[in-house]
């Protein structure tokens, strides 16, 4: 009897739990979210997108001696501005001077001998073979002398470009080899503005029309920029590097390391691009998407889109995946699910505040 009673109680508890669970799921399923819908806006004939850029030197150059030896004197230090051809440093050239003097003596002596042999050769007193050997020996000495004179000139290190010394690697008295960098120079004859572009903007590169720069250090001033290059390969962050240069007529003082704002004017007409509120976009299976409303059954479906950047007005440009005929959920998209049925709320008109009429 007790066993029958226990089994009956167990069955009753199971049924109650089952009924309670179904009731909770059914109540949750019956929740109908209210949504506001908006239509995508057509993008004007042109659009302007703002990005952050940084000023960089066109290149860095290492200055090195073309011959080796101990450094005798340094004429510049870190931070100094130098001009192309300016003397930067000198090597101890005593050994090179001695070598040149020795070769000059030998060359002079050999030249005297060769002059005497030439006179004998004219009278047949010297064979053709001996004359050619003497001539080749004199030429060889001339080449050796010229080589040593070049090495003596290489003891003077001249600036290869106009720029600023960013690093001095040696001190006087230290021994350096040929080709070892002694100074690093920043070539500031041409500055570049580097901008990292997301993939959406890179795909619209053919729509680029003009570039304008500005800096908080130059209030109220803008300057034109010209495109130098656009790297066709993305980095690890899926960004493409755009390089711009300041026009020669731009009256602005930029220095490497400065941050500048860059405005890119893009063609928009005929591209099919539309603008939607930023709040309408969410991540769906690793891609940006919006919820498109289906009036036939009052449901929403996630539609992947391609973005082109966010403007200051709180709208984002969609270049593909959406058109003007569709209506999308304006906000609260993170509370919705794929295929969910929703209740559309119609905003009150300006002449019927509170829907009182």
C-alpha cells in the first residue's frame, strides 16, 4: 500500500512539473516584441568619411663610411638638422695618406723608367713584350694610386639627404667597418600622412574623389592631400594602408608623429549605397547585419550587409545587402531572434502628439 502511494505521489509531482514547464515556455513564446521600423536613406551624390591619420617621414636613411677605420671627429649630434652634402664625421686618415705618398713615389719612378723605355722602343732597343709589360705596370700603379685617393676621400662622411639626425651610433675613437651605419637620418623633405582603411572603404577606392587634412594644432585650417599609394594587402587587423602627401602649396607645418584628421570625399550616386542608423546593425554569424521586416507574416529576418564607415550623424553607410524598398528594425535588435514575429509601432505624427486624435 505504501509503495502504491509513493508511486502515485511521484507521478503527480512529475505531471505538475511538466505542466509548469510547458506553461513557462508557452508564456515566453507568446512574448511579442514591439519594434519601430525605418527605411534606409539614399546616400547623396557624394559622401564624406572621417578617419584618423598620422604624419610620417617619407624615409629613414643610414649614413655610413665607404671605408673602415677609427673615427677621428663627429660634427653633428642627435637632433641636428643637416643639409645634403654636409660633413658629418671624419675617420683617422693617416694610414691612407702614407699609402698614397708611397704609391706616388713608385708611380713617379716607374713613369721615368717607362719614358726611357719608350725612347729605346722607338729605336728597336726594347722588344714589344717588354714594352707592353712596362706599360701595363705603369697603368696598374695609376689605378692603385687612384683607389687609395678615393679611400682617403671616403674618410669624410657627407649627409646623403636633407634631414634630421635621429641616432648617432658611435663616439670618436671607435673603430667602424665600411658600410656600418654611423648616423640615422630622417628625410623630412617630403612628409606622408598614413591612414588605415577598413575593408569596406578599400572596396570603394574607385569612388575616392579628394582628400582633406586638418589638425587640432591648426584650428580652423584645412589642407589638401594627394594620394601616393594604397596597399592592396590588408594587415593582421584587416586594415589597408593609404598613404597621402601634402601638396607643395599647403602652408602648414607638420612634423612626423603628429596625428591629423583626414576627410575622404567619395562618390555616392549610382552606387546603390544607403544609410541606416548605427543602432540597427548587429553581429550575425560573424558578419554585420540588420533585421528586415517581412509584412506578409510580421516577422523579421537577419540580412547580412556590407558597411562602409560610420558618420558623425549616427548613421552608417551600407554598400550592399540592402535597398531603399526594405524596412528595417531601428533599435533593440539584440532582443530579437531570426524569424521572430513582432508588433510594429507606428510613431505619432507631429500634428497628433500622444495619438489623441
